[in-house]
């Protein structure tokens, strides 16, 4: 693969983030980049045109969406080859994140052209950083399948993931999704729902799936708009489960027996060491 970074005659492909609601989140660099390129590839040209008009950006647009992405990759390659730079935007947020652009970036990078990010808003990062859920590891699951059976299968597979799980959901399916989370996780998952981030009715709800469903039934307004759903599954480790069981048995025996006999009997029942159980029994009684 050849890099053309030092070749003045080649254009650059810029991947430009746009606001997810609040227009003040559009960065100066994003605006200047869109003004400076020869063309803007946009998911929905009419939608992007309104944004461009607001910021006085007059650059020509062409459409790039899921159905023409592969064809448009060759067109973009041709433009770059001729020295014309191109910016790629989606309807909102960071392109390629549950949005078109993957095939273009893959193709253009493989052809050796420079692909430069102009970072900015993305709903998943905006939601995660205020959720209060673990941020050191997270798994982004994008949009979930439309059918309940496949959706539940995907949800079950998250049990193997560590960290916070994040997915995107629309107003049409949020109730169904919450019902499925409830069926798969019950109360073992804590959820945070970020709705209408950066917009007038920005709201954050947290609780178990059944608690969230209850909030929805009490206030139908909570169902409106766009959602980022974050899920923190508390796995009880085998060791934790065993320790809890030992304490449960000890506490039952201690109701009827003195510490020494209770721990001897608990050792016979659990197979644990008598002395260790004796110490735990003492702590439980203090
Ligand atoms: N590329 C975008 C990004 O960087 O976040 C995501 C595009 S995806 C097609 C649209 C989905 O993102 C929505 O259905 C919703 O789940 C989420 N989303 C986008 N904007 C949002 C907002 N302001 N508040 C909550 N969720 C949002």
C-alpha cells in the first residue's frame, strides 16, 4: 500500500462529525473542513443541506447511503486521484458509527489515500460518559435485530462480554427492547437510557428493565425520541455465590446451635474447612 500523504496532487478524504441535536456542538474545524473540500458526501443531501445553509457552507453535495456506497467509493477515489478533497458526513454524529461509510473508508485507505478524522459528537460516547456505569471497558452493539428471537439471542450473548453494553434504539422499539432485556436479565442488569441527548427534552432514566417499563407506563413522553441504552450486568462469580451459600447455611444453624457445633455441621454440609467456617460464624455473631 502506498501513502500519498506527501503527494500534493492527491485529495484527502475527511470523516466529519456533525451535531446530534445541538448545533453549537459543530466544531470550527468541522465547519472549515466542509467549506474547504471540493465535495461533501452526505447520507441525506436534503437534511445536510439545511445544516450547511445554517453555517453558510456552499460546498457541493452528493448522496452516499447504504445502497450506493460501493459505487460511490470508486467515484470518491476518482475525485481524490484528481486532487479534489472530499468530506463524508452522516445525518447526525460520527459517520460510520451505525451509519454508512465503512466501505468507502476501507476502499480509500486500501488505495493508499489519506483518510483524516474530524472528531466531534457521537451519541454513544456522550451517553456513556454521563451514565455512571463502568467506562473502562464497553461493548457497542449498534442497532439490535428487528425480530424478538434474534434480539434476545444477541442480548444473551452479552453475558460473555465484560464492561458496559451500549446499543442504539428508536422510539418504535424501545418498549419491546426493554421487555426483552427484562426476559433475559431480570433484575441482574442495571440500565441507563439516554434520550434526546443535547436536545430540549434530554433525559436520563436509570433502573432495572422492569422499573424502566414502569416509568414508561407512568409517562408516555418518556417514549419519544432517540435512545442510547446502556446495560451493566452484575455477574455473581462462583466464589461469591459459594461464600453466600456458606453464610446462609451457617446462619440457619446458628439459630439452633452454638458456634462450634454450627461450624462443625456446616463443614460437613459444605465440604469447607471447619476452622474457616468457625471464624465466619464468630464474625456473624459479633
Ligand atoms: N452516527 C451517530 C452517532 O455517532 O451517534 C448514530 C447514528 S444512528 C443512525 C442513530 C441512532 O443514534 C439513534 O437511533 C439513536 O439510537 C442514537 N442517537 C443519535 N442521536 C441521538 C440523541 N441526540 N440522543 C439519543 N440517541 C441518539
